[in-house]
């Protein structure tokens, strides 16, 4: 069992619209994702979120709105009996050369420090994009691709894909079988 599972947000936990989730009303959980996080919590596995949110850096919405969306997500998760142990966002514009924007490993390193949990192959990073896979590899973690969000399209572009699952719930079911 992994000690830590890091999740991308859009396309893994919630529906990923064409555009940005810039209002609370835009956020909706994917079927089974919140229950899957709660199941990880119940197993004593740390759960963190690592997400590029360049909509802030691009001026599409402000950090206060992102925090409202996050509070709504956390409330919905709590209603299912789950929680995040840490949330890390990159708010920078893609043209900024920050260390935290995926595919750089800065968000995962921030999570590692906050949770006092070293990164390595026993840490899973679940995402739906090539950036997520590259981020996991850059941090020395094990990448997992889900078919939700952009995952199906991402899968078509990969020469050597990592482990692939239909959705986050399927990842957690596979972990439970181990």
C-alpha cells in the first residue's frame, strides 16, 4: 500500500469542462471520486491534491474564488467521509518560469515537505494528462493515468503509458485488492 496518493484535480476528482472552473457552480465531482478518496483516508493513506490553476495567473478568476471552489470541494468530500491531507496549487501564468507548475515537480515537493513524507516510487500520482505523468516521473513517484477528463486523449499520445485505470474509483479498488 502506498503511504501517499497525490491527485490532480480537474479530470480526476471533478469533471473537466472545456475551459476553466471559475465559479463554485462549475465544480462537480466525477462519479465515485469522492468515495474513493474517503476509502483511501479510511485505509490510513495520506491524500493530497496537486493542481495547476493558471486561471488565476491569467486573470480569469481570483485566488479568493479558487478558495471558494476549494471549500465547496472539501465540503462535498467531507459529506462522503473524506478529506485532503494537503492541497497544493500553482497559480502562475504558464509563461512564468516557476518551479511549481506541472510538469515540474515543485507541487509534489511542497506536498512532501508539508506532510513529512518522502517522495519515491511508493508515492502514487494519479492524473489525466501527460503533464501529470511527467510530474510524477520528475519527482520519482509512480504515475497512474485515469481515462476520465483528458485521460483517454492522453493515452492515444503515449508511446509507453503507465498503469491505466478507468477512473479514480478503479485505482482505489485495485489498491484494495493488493
